[in-house]
């Protein structure tokens, strides 16, 4: 297997991981009801709801048009079943392996890159997993982010923990400005499979209005919330120094005590509606089942009423009063958006406010 290309380092990201120069030629694949193409080599485990039609040897398999779309976890199982023994030794780990719990702004969970390591069929299964955990709009945004940040989907890596056939399991995909998970709700307590990360750097030092950044619209909505605050509310919400750009900054506190910022309970109805609109935008790139679980976690911990919102002066690009760094936090919910010098977003949501397991 060829060694991954060595890109330039990102000073604000994990210094051990580097960006790759833009070199991915995406393999053309057929659109189906589920968004996957799998050739005859892997058909034995295909989890379609209807039996496949006949296919020729070496020809791409297209499921029936009336076959139901499959969940991301169906493709996780399919990937696991189609791995070669040597692949299982290299990218599969016990469920309690410490790598499963890691989240970072720039890292590879294993050194094997998707484009180099997996067969063409396996790559399409991985793409189907990714599509399964995102919405159509979210998928397209992630595709642009990955192309800008690392050269494309194939420059990322993934690993499997546990066994989909035996109980708890998790698929984790990582790379520059990305950590996403799929676990079929087999991991206790957490939503989204555990902490996730997303970001984007059109250029390393972006302009104040972040032209072309696929996630900046979220900050615009958050700033609409700030603009709707009165003077006293702004004094509580606007803080000087943001938390560090690291995993420790999204550890769950378990209560509202010691959470800085403006209490959402102090907002008027129209202000709360704006914040709810922002939250819906934050969740819009994720599949419905994950959104529902996030909302369930919020409800269990007092809803948005128990959260606090904060904005930060340090990191205001252009000193324009449009706050590039902001945060919404509750007992078991943290959404930490950092837009300086480009976008880094840390997310951690659980059913109970404790460190995820």
C-alpha cells in the first residue's frame, strides 16, 4: 500500500496530522434508492429489503427501484462483512479501545486512507455510510469541506470498533476538520455516537465574512440572536476569552452550575425562537434519527431553558462585532463554534451529563 502524501501542517490543528494536496479523482458511481453501488463481489451480505435482480459477472449491482433505503448501520455491517482478514487486523479494534473515544480537529484514526486502502466496492459502502449519517444538504456541504481541506473524501480514514454481529459497535471516520460516527445506538448514554467535530478552511486565515465557508451560515444565525438581545443580556452573553480549541472544552458538566454566559431562561419568547432556529440549523446536516436523539437529550436535561449562550470578543475577525466564536451549553449539551481563523466546531451531547463511555 502506498504511503499517504505528506501535506502542510495546520498550526491551529493537531500538529501530527497534515493536509493532503488536492489530488482525488472521484470514482463515478450509480445513484440508487440507497445511494450505493456494490458489485457482485460483495452481494452475499447486501441488506436490501427486496431480492436482487439478476446481474452479470463483474457488472455493478443496482437494487430494485422499490427497495427501501437502508440505514447507515446496515452499511456498517456490510462493510464489516466484506473486509478481508488482513483489513480486520488493521482497522478493527475492540469496543473499549481508547481510539474510539478520541475526537480532534485534525487526525487520522488509522493511517490507511480510504482511496488507497479499500477496494472500489468498499469505498462505495463507506460513502453510503457517510450519506446515511447526513442529510442531502449536509452531505454536499461535507463534500465541499473535505475537498477544500484535504483533497476529497478519499483522503480521510475510518475504523471499526466492536462487532455489528455481536452487540456494541461503532464506525468512526476522521481526517482534517472531521470526526463522525455511526453506532446504531449501541453505545450507552451518548447521542451522535459520542463527541463529533466538523469545520472548514477555504483559506487558513479567512476574511471576516468567511466567503465560501460551508458552515458560516450557522454563525450568522447565532449573531442574529445576539443582535436581538438588550443591553443587560449582551453584558451577560459577551465574554472575553473563549475556551481552548480542544476536546477538553466540550466535556459535559452535568449541571448548569459554573456554565458561563446568558441563561436561555432569561430570554423573551421571540429571542428563544431565534435560538431554536439556530439550533435547527446546527442539526440540519445530520440524519433525522440523530436529530431526534439530540432533542431527546436536551429535553431530559431541562431543554433549551437549562442552557446558556455565550459569545467571545477575542477572535472577532475584523473587529466588526459579528462574533466569530460562540457557544451553547447545557448540563449534557455543548455546541462550541470557533470561526477564527477558520471554522472549528466541537459537539458533545448525552442523555446524562457525564463523560461519555
